[in-house]
C-alpha cells in the first residue's frame, strides 16, 4: 500500500495547507502516509501542526504529522513538496501598492504581475530556489507542486533550476469554467470546453453544449446589466478579443493596458472587491491572514466546525492519480515543450494528463493570435525576472518592469526607472540575495 510523504513548505500559510491536507485525507484508499510541515515562523508552524493532527483524528486515517522550522530535517524521503511560502509580504504589501500608485499605476491585487508582482518575485525567488535545490539534493525522487505567486515566474525558475518534475497549480481554470456555466445557467457537466494560455491569462477557446457553440449566448447575456456587472472586465475582453479569460475581473485588469491607465477608466470598469477595487489586496490581506489564523484557532477549540469537504484544488488529484493509479486531467503550469505552438518555451497553463507516471502536458495547438500576443508580452516579463533571479541582476528586473503592459501604459521610461528605484530602496532589506 502507498504511504506517501507530503512536505508542505510554508505550512503556516494555513489556507492552502489545511485545505490540501483535507483533500489528501479524502482520497479513497490512501489511508496512511506522512505530512511534514515546514515554516520558519514557529508560532504559525505550531498552528499548522495542530490543525493537521486534528484533521487526521477527524478523518480516522493513519497519517503521521511531522513539523520543523528547518526543512532539511524533514525533506528526506519526501515524495511531494507543496510550496505556499510567503516572503516578507507583511513588511512590503504597502510598498507594493502605495509606491506604484504615486506614479499612477493602480493595482487591485498586485502580487503576480506589475510592480507588486515583480517585487514579490524578487523577494520570493531566491528563497524558493534554495528550497528546490535542497529538495533535489535531499529528496531526489520528489515532485514539486507550486502554489505560490507569482505562479509563472516561480514555476519557470524552479523548472530551470532543478532536474525534478515541477508543476504550478492554481484554481482559476476550474473556478472560471464553473462561473461560465453559471452565467449561462446550464449544468456544469453538460458544458464542453478547451482552455490554454498562461496562468491568470488562459483562454476558453471553445465553449459548447451538445455540439452547439455557447459563445453567442454568452455574448448575448453579457449585454444584460445583471450578468455584465458580475464580471465587467472579463466580459469586455470577451466581447472585444473573442474569448473569456481565467482570472477575475479585478486581477485581470492589471494584466492588460486597457482598464486601469486612467482614473476615469478605473471608475468605469472597476467594482468593489475582486472586481477591481484599488488596493484591495494591500488594504485587506493582513487582516485576512489574521482572521484565518483566528478561524483555525476557533476550529481547534471546537467553537466552529472543521471543514472536511474536498475542494477543487488539483494538488490531491495529482497525488491520487500517481499513488492510486486513477488517471485524471488537470490544468497545470508547465514548461511549454510544444503544447502551445505559438507561445515561447516558457511557463504555460494547459491541460495535463496525470497517471502513475506523473504529469504530462497535452498538445493544445495554436492560440488565436490576438490572445497569444497578450500572453507573449507577459512571458517576456517572466523571462527577464527569471534571468534577474539567476544572475542577481537588478537591471534585468528593471527591464521587466519597463515591459509590464499596465506600467508601460501609464509611465514614461524615466518614470518607470524612478518607480523601480523607489521600490528597491523601500524593500531593500527584503532583497538580501541582491547584495
């Protein structure tokens, strides 16, 4: 019987760790194994350890729980490394939003692309590359599953760094496909679709039901205020560029130069919360993190129920397919080795087959050129940031910001230069690898 060892790096980011452990414990027939929890924050590690033990008790499975602030103590024998680290986020979330805003670069989330995303990559990337190097040395049979943003940059960096299987995982494809079925008011299982691109910028190139194209009806519904207001930016993109995209209206509005380059456009297209609110992440993330920890403490006290339902996250699906031989499909972030013909050899998000042999990208073909062009713009940014991480090059990181679509739509090259330098100075203590 399979008894896998699953190591969670950044386990104190307990939103992912708790849910993914729940998902794994829901795998039928996978009754024993080991959860190894790693976090440099001892207090948050202890919280993760206690909820892990509680989950094991409630599911009556025979999983062991280990915990350490030092990953090298628990990596040996690991079959799966699941990454959800956060590096210097609390110290810098205000810098990531406030400084670009002074230059007119208005971000809603700002953790994956743009000034905030690029600087998050610069803070996170060196620690992440150390983690994957340790994994390759200590656990040479491990598979690496990355959940940390910026997804495409960090996944590509790991692929380039180590000779281990690496896949980046998100929930935007499975979540958006269900949203589309909801907008169309049809049963999800009756909708047939194809989707490919890059993370947060993958495109539903086919939507059908019983052989009938669903896009005409989706466009018609987008013409009603009731439906349009639920996703204004994504409907605008669909109406003008021909396909529905996987990331929320607010976050996706940062990826393109159309919706946030002037205050009047922000007023026109942004809505509260994830639909485009300025500074939504910076203004709320510290509170969300605190409330999540308080929620887990309440679960441990018995003041609120512990959720035991399996989620739509792909992590457990991969483990189930490999350990139990139950072949499945996921949408993973992997190296483009011909899966999408008209995108470069970077990190793409495509359908992947998963079986006992692991994760294998399926061939998608050619994206419509207008969609591929938007993806290529971001893949150039990804490439420059990865080069910056490998070469410890501040200049290449600055070049990446010069090419960011929203920043370039708002600022002159000189303004981008000054914006970057101001962020570098403000976050300097969190960038020790660039000394």
